[in-house]
C-alpha cells in the first residue's frame, strides 16, 4: 500500500477509536428511570408494606445491611423483613441525588429517610437518617437494587 494512503487511513482509525459515543441524553433518561423506580419503591412500601416492597425491588443477588448484619439474596431479604418488621412500622424516603454509569447498567441514589414506629405505650417515634442504594439494570430493562 502506498505510504501516502497509510497515513490518512491511520488518522481516520485514530479519530474513530477516540470518538466517544453520545450518552448524555441516555444518562438523563436513565436517571429519570431510576428516580421513578425509587418513587414506585417508596409508594409500594406505603401501600403494600415493607415486606412486599423490598422483595419486589430486590435483585436476585441483592444485599441489605441491617443491625450490623449482611443479608444476601432476594429470598433472605424477604425472610428478614417478614421476621423483623412489625405492622406499625413505616419507612418513607426520597432520593436527593442519582447518578448512572455511562453504560446505563448501574446507578446509585442517596437521600433522607424517616422510619416511624409506635412503641408499647402508643407513642409514635421517628428515626431519621440517610440511605444509599445501588441499582442494577435487569435483563428485562427494569431496575432492581443490589445494595440497600
């Protein structure tokens, strides 16, 4: 091949390989999907309870940390909530921040939560804090948490 043709072909290949695909529009779309998933998760917790919500939104390999203990897997998460959550306990939350990977397969959120319970005297108690959730896109396109 002629050396005059090699240089333009080489430069073209360099430009093509360095060209970053446009993801900004996708990232904003994916962020809105994750925020909607967080809203749906919170809404289900209010309407159907924590057991149903945490089971539904957990990935099969999801993990939660509760009471200095790691609970791994969707079935174990459901069992923990069935055994440790009382009917008079409520959890509400809202993300203050969301970010998504450039590939659109992982995301994370954090924000504030309020845990409300009623003690044995009938007094309502509130515990507030900050949550952090890691989300993973599933094969069907939905988002499920892998860490909460």
